[in-house]
C-alpha cells in the first residue's frame, strides 16, 4: 500500500530534477566527481608536461615546441582509435561501476609513474605516459556515458548529460590553468603531488558509484584493432538515430577543437595580448558551454528531443560571423599588452560575448545529441555505441587539426578559420 502511494501516477508528468539534488545523490554525484577529477588530471598533466618538456629540453634530447605539441596530442588521441572498440565491449559485459574503479586504480599507478618522470625530467617517460593516459581515458570513455541511463530516471537523463558536459569543460579550464601555473611557477614536486592526489580522489569517488548489471555477455578481446573498429562503426551505422547523433557530436568537437587550439595564436597575433587573455578566452568558452548545457535542459524540461539542435547550430553560425566582423581591421603589432589593456577596449567585450554565445550554442547543440545517443542505442550494445562515437570524435579532432593547418598554410587568418 505504501509503495502504491509513493509511486507517481502514470498520468502525472515526472517531477523536474534539481541540479543540486542530482549532484548530491550518490547515484550521480559519485560518477560526476570521478569524471571531473579525471578530466582535471588529464588536462593538468598534459599542459604541465608539455610546458615543462618544452622549456627544459636541451642538447641531443631537445624537441621543438612545434613538434612536441602535435606529438603529445597524437599520443593521447591514438588510443581512442586502438582501444575504443574493445573498451565498449568490455563495458557492455561488465559491471560498469566495478570497471570504473579498476580503471581509476590503474590511473593512480600511471600518475605515480608520471610523478617519477616529472621529477627525473625524462622526455621519453613523460611522452610514453601521455599515451598511457590516453589508453586509460579510452577505456573510461564508454563507461561515463553508457552508465548514465542505468543510474538516472528517463526524465533526469538530459540534466545528467548537461551536468557532465558543464563539469567536463570546467575541469578542462581548471586543469589547464593548474598545468600552466604548476609548470611555470611551482616546480616538479608540486606537479607530482597534485597529479597523485587527484588520481586518488578520482578512485575514491569511483568507489561510491552504485553497481550496475552487465548489459550483454562478455565479448572476447579482439587483438585486431583495425578490424574491430571497422565492425564497430559499421554496426553503429545500422541504427540511424544514434549514428546521426554521433556525426553531430563529432561536428561539435571538430569546431570546438579548432577554437581551442587557435586561442593562443588568436590572442598573440591578432590582439597582441599576453597569455592571461588566452586563459580568459578559455574561461569564457568553458562557462559558455556549461551555461548552454543547462539552458538546453531548461528549454526541453527534461524531455529528450532534438528540437534545440537546429537552434544551437544557428547560434554557432551567427556568433561566428559576428566574431569575424568584430576583429580588428589589422593585427596589432608591438609588445604584448596586459589583460587590463585588452579589457579596456570596448570591442573586446563584443569578442568575449561572441565567444560566450558560440560556446553556449554548442552546449544547446550537443546535450540532446548525447541523450539521444544513449536512449536510441541498443541497451546490450550501449557502451560499444559510445565507443564508436569516441572513435569518430577522435577522427573529427584529427581532421580539425589537419584542416586548420591547411587553412593557415593557404594564408587564411585565424579569424577567417573561425568563420
């Protein structure tokens, strides 16, 4: 009788989920914290290592920054091509919470090795550990999205995805800032301590993720990564809604990677401003994605629908055009101006507004696509579908880098690339 009284009637609409209540719940809060700490650690370590290697290399071991940065990025992305198919199959056939704990425990070992590499100043060790981090991220990737429908009610799923997106971009921002500050101002011991503590925090949070039931029988591990990847993408393409969602998400990451990768050149060569302005741009972009993600949930009121996707795309186009129109007529040359001088120019606030609008439109665009990908996928193959999405996303980011280099080589300015 009590159960009947507590159950909502079929005719009554589901109560809207509260962001704070969802974050405070064990079933979602633990996953959110695990993902947040992991994203923070990835970006803090990547940026700290790249900066430290770039400024400490000497003699025969020297690597130019122009070679090091794409090499480090490639080493981190490569595992998504090699491991995502197997990672998805493993997640579908296992308790995802248990698997997340194992992956986060391995991350502690990777961070311990990374700490030793940082203190020793070994270029080879640090680059190898970037690859190891990529492997760990590739195996965790299918879990963090495939587990959401297991932990959340249908009317909470859109908000859960919005919070994950907002939290991930906030962690990217904080991790990038931490990596820059640590590498340039606090030394090796601080780097080693931070990455170990954050890895332990991620593992501790993963211990509180509620267990889930395997969605399918465990699949045999496939050593032929190319064939496994091809089969996975072919299988995902058989279901139109999830596959179209993958293409839309990948398009977002293609555009987002272009913006994020070009912020340093944009600030340095178009505005002639110091590095703090790059951090400001990244902060505005990250907050914008979070705001757009939460706005999407408010507009749709928890209903999983693609009706905000065209509006998000329209916003991306309009704000990108206005960003191009708002740029200085000619690049600013001379010494680097401080952030105070940049903010003193009225046109700078228009630039920041456009960046916020682009990022917010991206949040409105991408959140419903992730929810559709999760709900329209075969439950028994949901993690493998997320793995296929990760492969296509990685390919889109690589394509973004290639297209950006081609446009720059053809004489297109950075603002022209944005538009």
